[in-house]
C-alpha cells in the first residue's frame, strides 16, 4: 500500500491514527497486469471477488474497472465499513491470502492501494452519500 509517497503494509498499520479509523471507506487499488493475460486475469479476479472477497467482514461491495487506453490496467474499488475491517480483520484473516493467490500471478507490479472517504456525491443515490 502507498501512503503519502511511502510504502506501508498491514504490519505498519496503527489503529490509533484517527484518519484510518473513519467509517464508510473506499479502497482504491490500481492494478497493472502482464501483457496478454487480460482474459485469464479477469476470470480470476471476478471469481475471487465473488467467492472470496464477498465473504469479508465489513465489505459492502466492489467495482472493477478496465482501462480503455491501457488494456493491462485495472482499477478495483472495494467499499468497507471501516479501514480496520480491511487492514486488520481482512488482511490478517484467512481470506486475504486466498484472494491474493488467485490474482497475484497476473501482476506486472504490486498494486498501488489507498483508502478514501466520501467528500461529496451527485446522482440518483446522492442522498445515501453519508449513510
């Protein structure tokens, strides 16, 4: 994971940092895969999201986007109740290694991941933006 220009890992996670304790968190991961493996990667990550990630405590939903201009580039967005649900419960639990085993062989480089909280929203479900 990258945070303010430095690499961080679950082992460095500090639950006392108030920024990381906020609720309704979006995990944003930028993924680059090895050329020519799009179909196999897409099958593997979709299966992993549906069968493994969907069972994670605190996981509220996910989106996977494929880049139009760069076919080896993807953006995965996972909504969590809290950063703790992702960085502690999920990362230190049995589901994380299962999911990573399914998708990691396709990575051209380690994904860049950060957490975001919603600032503002527009659209049909905007009234749910802070609920």
